[in-house]
C-alpha cells in the first residue's frame, strides 16, 4: 500500500531540497534529504564518500537510506539526483509513496552549480555538458517513477511547493474515494 509520503526526484540543483522543505511545511509532514541523511550516518560529506568509496559505495549507502526512510508515512523526501539509477530504488519509490519529478532547463541548473564544489560529479568537468548527459540518461528514469512532473524554472520555491501540495492532496483524495 502506498503511504501518503511524497518523494522528490530530479537532477541536482533542480530545487528538491528547497521545494521539499516548503512542501513539508505546507503539508504538515516531516522533511528528509537523502544526501543529508547519508552524511549524518557516514559522519562525512558526500564528496569525501565519493573520493574514498567511489560512486558505487555512495550508491550502496543511498539505497540503504532510501529503504530506511520510505516506509515512513507523512514525509517529504528529497532524493539525490542519481537515486533512479538503481532499479531497486525506482521500485521502492514508486511502491511506497507519491513521486514528483522536478525539472528545469540545463542552462539554469548549470548556473546554479557553477561555483558549487560540494557536488563530486561536477568537479573538474563542464557542468552544462555533464548535466546534459545526466538529463539524457536519467530523464526517462525520472519519468518512469514520476506520478507528476513540475517545472521549477522562473517560479518561486513557495509557488512550486504549493503546486506540488495541491497535486498531492488531490491524489490522496482520489485514492481514498
């Protein structure tokens, strides 16, 4: 059975954490950020985990956190941009809650990440080209798990959160009728 929780997916810098915090406030739910939870459990930053354990080690930790958090009800979970790379994560997200896919133009995401050194997959590369590649590879995966898609460009965080909240309330009402 699906819980009433909302799971946010999308590329890095699309606004999952920012929208997620506002959305949790709007719905009266608890907010979690999977990357933050990984850092708490590891006692280290994501960049360090990538450096020491590689991307596969990070993805193992991510799957564990997703499996721990998604059985909870009445939460908003902002996931990492690569969470959809594992079929197990896609299945868990789809089965356990309502999935909202946040999207934005690559040019805007590249601008948001231009000076961000905390994102290991964008270090020492052309962020726009990397984000474009991720969009091509991950876009169909986001779409495969999404119950609804929301554009985050040009809108305030609060406006997007309200749109997602209204969609979520409508989906819950429909499921209960």
